[in-house]
C-alpha cells in the first residue's frame, strides 16, 4: 500500500467514525423525530378543532404543511431497514414496502383535503387525517 492510499483509507475511516458518532445519524432516531413532528402537528390541529387551543392561521397552515409533506419524508426516513429493541417499527414494513408507502400517501391526501381556514373547518376534516395515522400504526407499529 502506498502512503497516499493509506492516507485516503485513514481519512475514510475517520469520516465514518464522525458519521457514526453523531446520534442524529441513527435512522431510528430520524424516523422517531419525524413521527414526533407529525404528532405535534396533529395535536395542534386537534386542539384548535376542539377549542382547547385558540385558532392560529399560521400555526394551522404550518401543521397542515408538515402533514402534506409526510409521504416523501416517511419514504425517506424509513428507507433504511432498521429494527432494534428501541424501535416499535415492525419488520413487515420492508416486506410490504408498497403498502407502507400507500398508507403514508394517505396522510398527504387527507391533509390536502383539510381546510385550515378556521377552527370549524379543521374540526370537519381532522378525523380523516387522524384515521390515516391509525391505519398505518395498527399494522406497522408494535
Ligand atoms: C406509513 C406508516 C405511518 C403513518 C402514515 C404514520 N405513522 Fe407514526 N409511526 C409509524 C411507525 C412504524 C412508528 C414506529 C417508529 C419506531 O419506533 O421506529 C411510528 C411512530 C409514531 C410516534 C412515536 C414516535 C416516537 O418518538 O417513538 C408518533 C408520535 C407517531 N408515529 C405519530 C403519527 C401521526 C400523528 C401520524 C399521522 C399524521 C402518523 N404517525 C402517521 C408509522 C406511521
């Protein structure tokens, strides 16, 4: 091995070590954080709908946006097959990938139909959005 190849190999190893050291690099953490962001978006909208949080057009629009973007983000975050004791993701996600993606698409479709112009319009559509969360969790989350 020439010196330059050795140095190149060393720097690749060093980069890999830096990558692994960052807790954020864990695919399980990435997808849990993503799901938590959906959790807070759904909670914000649900609370506006039932009146326990005052209606706020900006917050409602941004919560809806995060759900509109959900399908792409879910596909990306769950791309790496990763199962371990800290995760509630079922291994069947990766053996039924197309179905899993279809269920994530449903979140975007329901969010697109959600009218966030008032607490009343949110109240009309929020159950349909929440149903899409449940529809995936019931089969793909332990
Ligand atoms: C396509 C499937 C799918 C859809 C759709 C989905 N989830 Fe999840 N969700 C999962 C899976 C799988 C997990 C378990 C992730 C893990 O533990 O690795 C999860 C976990 C969660 C968690 C726990 C995260 C944590 O910190 O452990 C919350 C909160 C959550 N989802 C909220 C939602 C909400 C709200 C929606 C709807 C707006 C939603 N999810 C839609 C599959 C889905």
